[in-house]
C-alpha cells in the first residue's frame, strides 16, 4: 500500500523535500513508517528519531496502524518557553 509522508521544518530541509510516498505492507504501523524513513533518508535519521507522527490531526503512537493512502505528518518537538 502507499502511504504519503509530510515532513516539516528542519526535517524537510535535511531530507531535501517536504513530501514523499512510501510503499509499505498492508499491516504497517507508525513504527514501520519511521523505520522505512530512516532507511530512505539516512541523513535525516537523528531528526526522524525525535519526530512525532500525526495522522488526521492526532498524535499517533508507534503501534498505530497506517491505512492505504493515509498521510502521516512528522513534526519535530519544539523547545522554549
């Protein structure tokens, strides 16, 4: 199945693009998306490891299933006050 990925901020800059599409097994989870992204974008690995996955506007934990055609946005945590 295809899953659409949206990268933001420093993650998009490091990856050299803001969007990509991954081909994943039908039973894929957010953890599978993150692992595949680390393989596809090795220069962005440290940022991917810190990123938070968001699906349909809601934080998605690692075990959350990902559906065909779904968009997974990766957001980096912000620091500050």
